[in-house]
C-alpha cells in the first residue's frame, strides 16, 4: 500500500452494519477481484473489489471474506482467507500479507490461507440457510468480463442448489451510500491531492503545451502524494475537444485563445475525487468565454444549494435543468419559443447541457446507490453542470465534490480555485515569476 493504514474500526463497523441486515442463519461470501491480463504475460494494475475492501480493508488479490454471524462457534463468524506466500513469490512479486497483518488491517481475528477455504465453507454451510453473494448491479454496468465472484456464484449454486440464495448488492450498496467520518476524510484527502495537481497546472499551462503534458503533470503530483494515480481516465480537452463529453485522447496542442477543460481526480486508499475545471490557455478569458463560464458557475452554486436532505436525484436534476434553462436564454442559445415547443422528454436546454448534474462518489467514482434514494447526511455527490457550444468551440464544465450534512452540505473541494478572477490571477502570477 502506498497510503497510510486505515483505522480498522472502519471495517469492523462496516461488517456490523451489514450483518444487522441479514436474514437469520445466513452467510456472506465475497472474493477479491482478479488480476486482469493484457497480452502475452502482461497484466493490468490490480484494483480491489470495492465491497471486499469496504468490509475488510484488504487490498490484495486472491482474498476471500466469509461472514456467518449466527454460526454456533463464535470464532467461525468472521473468516478472512489470504494467499499464502513462499520464497519464490517473495522474490518475484514481493511481500504478501501475513496472517497477523490481515488481522491488523481488517480486525478479523480468524485468518486462514486459501487452501483451507473449501473445508471451512462446508463446515459453515452445514449451519446455514441463506447464502448472500455479490454481483455488479450498478445501473451503468456494461462489463463482459466474468469476475471471481461471478465464477463462484456458478460453482456454489451448482454444488449447493437447495440453499436460499440472496442478493448482497441491494444491502451493501445501501450501506455504502452513507459515508462514515473516516471515509469522508479519505475522500477529502483525495480532493486535497487533486487540488495540488490543479494548482500545478495553473503554473505551467500556456499556448503550445500539449494535452498529454498536462496529464503528465497531474500524474506526477498524484503519485508524489501517495496516490495510486488517476481515479478514472483523465479528460484533458483543449478548444472544441471539450464538447466531446468523454474525450480521453489527450493528444492535441493547446492553442492561444482556447479554453481547456480538465476532468480529473486523484485516488487515495481506494477512495476517489472527481473534479472538473475549465481554464483559459493564455491566462485570460474572452468576453464570451467569461459569460458562459459565469453562467455555469452560477448553476453549479445554485445546484449545490439544492443538495440537502430529503430530495432525490430525479427531481434534483429536473430542478437544475430549470436553472440551466434561464442561463441559456440569457446567453442567447435558446429562447422562450424553444422552451414552449420543447419535447418534455428532451427539454430545449439539453442541446447545450446533455448530461446529469450529480452522481454518488466514494469507493467507485460513479458510486453505487439507487438514484431514487432520498438524500441523507453522509452521502457524497459530485455537482457538475456544463455548457457545450459546438458551433463556437466552447465547452465549459465545473465540478466539485459535496458532502451532505445535517444542516446542508460541505464542499470537499472548497479550497480548489474556481472563480474566474482567481484563476486568471494565479495563471498570470506564475507567468511573471
């Protein structure tokens, strides 16, 4: 791990919250993610299964967690299985967790090697009625890859067909929606690392710089601060590239007079930041750019005020759309006739603001949660309105990460420059030095 060790109490409490929602005589079985191949003998960098990490804090491949809260023998109610190391593995791959380290990280006392999994599984299932298994039920899931959990589901249901199988996802997704104080601090730290990267960019960007050079500056700052790197593939979009919502080529040269949109975030301890800023490449907004920029900022600020307990995403997005409609009319991009004749399923403002405003944030960038769940204290959302004028080559999006509190909200990116004057001042100050 590059990051500092997380207080095991986070994972102890997460497990308590989960087992309190299980049916009697149940077992939960979760596997780590696989190390994914590329080509030949290459592999991608390892990314832990978010649910397993949430319950154990273990950030290592070939790990399994079993929770059986009603098992007669208390020692068997929490089990963590780890990959047993040897001298060859140590030489070729490096250190793997010991049993003592697994205890220290997770708070689980009964640590076994993976070769004991089958025997322990039979013992626990003998006293079990309900088997809870995890699947990826994110509404945007489009993966064709079969995971370790997918494989185990097939094997388990084939070998033990008469048990009552249950979906773990609805329960653990609901729990993950509300962040604890420890989790909030980890997300805020990822935001702080992201801030350092953005301030570095304000010092270095000028006409002639390439988009990939901007990406490299962020990567340097993120890795230097014990982050694994980008929380997601970064968008570094100069000029008209900013009107492509998921532009990730990052291979064009920045031009004098253009804007640059940057949708980036650092990861820290598996928790994620998600920031978007748009800056003038030469350090000064044109009059038109500033008009559009200020319109987006007003919508972002107003939308943030709407992130309070009791609302939900569908009505929230509708309310933000009404705010954007006012701004687009003021900018001369749509008029009242367009609004009067609009298709209710695709309002007139969607021509220039075609995506949603907010999504949950946490262990996953688009974190798991029902979009119909009412906003509650402890939820973390992005707020990211944008205006994209393809005919003018202008794309502006601004995004902060917001924690909902008992009395309203807290901006976890409050220290990251966002006002146009501050951005211009910082960019031009660096050019003088």
